[in-house]
């Protein structure tokens, strides 16, 4: 199962952590994993390469974590909330394969 945790501080999404594999189908044809991975990479790349915001990104097999300061997070709210909305919709459609949580700090 894919675990997605969004960190919220003072009503601002300041980052996310996505880990695991969906096991929806075989590697290479797993549409759930592909949808989540593609959205996460697009979000991270937009924040780092398009907006050029200072953040910490960690990527390993089946794992991505992105963390922004509150000041930097203000500029990334549209893309971060877009990812949250997208993963929420996927988690409702594929609830046996994606677990989404929001952690308020």
C-alpha cells in the first residue's frame, strides 16, 4: 500500500512524504503507482526547477519526501494543494491501495 502524509503548519501545506508500493498490478503495468509517482515528481520538479524554491527533497525506491520552510511553502501552495487534491481523489478511487493522511504540526 502507498502511504501519503501531508504536513500542514498554520494552514499551509509545508511538505509531503510518499512511501510504499500499491501492488495494484505487476511492476511496469501498475497504474496506481504510476499515477502517484508521476504526480509526486511533477510537484517536486515544479517546486524545485520552475519555482526555484529552496526545499529538501529525498528520493529512494518507493519513497519521496519534500519539505519546505513556512516562508517558502507560501509560494508553493497551489501545486501542493493540487497534489493533495489529486492523491485524495486517487485514494478514494483506490482505497485498498493508497492511504492518505494529513499531519498538522
